[in-house]
C-alpha cells in the first residue's frame, strides 16, 4: 500500500516539510551524484551511519564493499555527526521518492499541529531515535545506514495518534491489477507498522548483512508516539474541524 494524499487540510503552509524535501533532493543530486554508482557509494560511506563505528570505532580490516572497487572502511573514531547526515542520504531514486511522498502526505499535518520550529526538532529527534534503535539492535554491523525513513516513521507515529480516522487515499498494486482505496489512517498506518515489526523479526538472523533497517522504522515510530505529546499544540488540535475527536484521543492516551 502506497499513500498519495489524505483528506486532512492544513491551516498554515508546510514550510519545514517542504524544506526537508528540498534538502533531501538537493543532497541526492549534488552530494550523491543523482544516483551515479561511484558518487552514490562514496556518499553512503562518508555520510551514512555505521553502527559498529558509532559504538566501537575501527577494528582491523573492518568495513564493507559497497560497489566494485569501493571499500568503505570503519573510521578509527566514531563519526557521531553521521547520525544527522544519514537522514539526508538515500540509496537510489526509488528510495528517495518513496520517502518524500510519505513525508509530504503526513508531514504537513504534523507540522501544522506543532508549528514550524517544533516540527523540525521533532523530526530530527525521531531520526536520532530511529538511528539509535537500529544501532543497538545491530551493534556489530559495518554496513552504512542511510535514509529519511526513520525520522518519517516518527511523523507516522504522531499522525496515527492525532488523526486516526482521517481517510488516506492509497495505491494498491496487485499482481493482476492496480487500484486505489481510501482507508482510515489507523488502518493504513497500522498495517504499515505491523509489516515493519514482522519484517524486522524475520530479518534478525541476517541483520548484520544490511538490507532494510526495519528497527529504525520501529524506533522512529515509537519515538513519534511518545514525543507528539510534548510537541503538538493543544490550541491547534482544539480548532481542527475535521477531527474533533483527535484532541480528546490525544489527551486521554
């Protein structure tokens, strides 16, 4: 299921959401060479988060081959700044586009509920929580982790708590045809986090070898559920005509 719009109008422009999208696109084009193999591999090595490096620093021979002739070595000292830079790197065009669509569909409403400054801080904190979760689940991994999906998962956690009944228009791709359906946010996002949990558990044996960072998604989602209570504006939630029940659900949970 792939969401492409929701029925949840905003009161103010999504300045930060749009800025984050632009920053990710520019980083992919200017820093990652728009996906060119050499530039992409180098950027992932230089700006991606390596769990083993963050926790332990370099070990003799530590590293991974990202592309033919491109060996990414673990640095002698932890590169803590990669916790932030990794949020703006992606593994390819499809990775980037998928993340940015999710951010646009759900991020504008969460920014509207928090305000611009609070939303930016919320987004970054969810990304840090996502990175920390994946790092502690796979502490020996030397595979760089990149992508905005951990931070975006926090946005999804906030959305399902604040706007559970808003209809989300979703693209469903089946083997024999493609269709669309409008689902309540709790159904669409509930399915999404369940898929992350099941996939994460299924990947535990191979987690040190790379692949999708499912536990970053889970950690970001949980962070969003927790932090939204600190960042959402009660005044905005009271005024929302679409979802009067959202405020009470938010306050009582």
